[in-house]
C-alpha cells in the first residue's frame, strides 16, 4: 500500500475508533465512518468491505499497542506489591485509553462475528493475567484469568466514571480505586513468595 493509501486507512480507522467509543459498535455505520473521516463512502469500501472488517483491523491495531504495554507491565510486576500493581493497572488504563479508545466497545460488541469481540477480550485477559502471575508466582492460570476478568471489568467501570459516561458521585472513582487495591491484595498476597522461598499462605 502506498503512503497515501496508508494515511487514508489510518484516518478511516481513527474515525471508526472515535465513533465506536462514542456510540458503540452496533450503532456505528459505515456511512458515519466515512463522513467522520471526510472520505467518500467508496473510499471506505475500497479498503474495508464491511463493518466487521473495520472492527477486525481495529482489534489488530489495539493488540499491537497492548502487546508492548503488557510486556513492559509483566517486567515491572515482579517488583510491585499487589496494591502497587493495582495502581499501575489503573494508570495503564488512563494512559492507553486515547490509543485504544474503541477497545471496550469492541469487547462488548453483540455481533455475529463473535471472534472479533472474543479476540479483543482474550488479549486483554491474557495480558493482565500474565502480570498477576509475575506478581504472585504461585497463582494458578485459571484463577489468574478469573481475577484478570474482574480487574478488566473494574477498569472499564472506572473509565466510564472518569469519562462521565455513567452517573456517579465525585468521590466514587477514588473509592473504586481503593476497592481495586484491596481486592488485588486479598487475592494475590497468599500466592506471593517471601524471601525464604515459601508462599505467604504456607506455615
């Protein structure tokens, strides 16, 4: 693809990402994407035959961003306490949101192309679970995934609060952060190794 074509694709994807973040996957139309990008509808269909193809391209773009961030997070997690890891996960959410703003909409999409939604959610779960297991090495994979799912949903609720997408109270985001710290500390601490090589849960 030539430079002009790549630039047009980026503009179309950015427009799609903005619209899906604002209105959700189902409510976004191809005509709206073209209009937001100030492109002709034929130009959009030239690169993407349908909305599912747009969503798939967005998922691939988001995954590329998240892979690097999750790898860096996993390296940091070994030196973090559970409550510090909780804060880092929230910080990651705030930092990454402008770059992957449609990710939540794609993970919640009710579409016949279920693999789009499933791929987005699975990648987020895997990345968070990997960091949890670095922080708490004795944590089993299945439990790490369960905790990661709770963390992911907590992060989504907090994002909605910060963006004022949902009714809330001024102090509620800070209370949710506190709950997030307490939850991760309670779930991870028993699976962390101490300096003598045993877990905190062992006598």
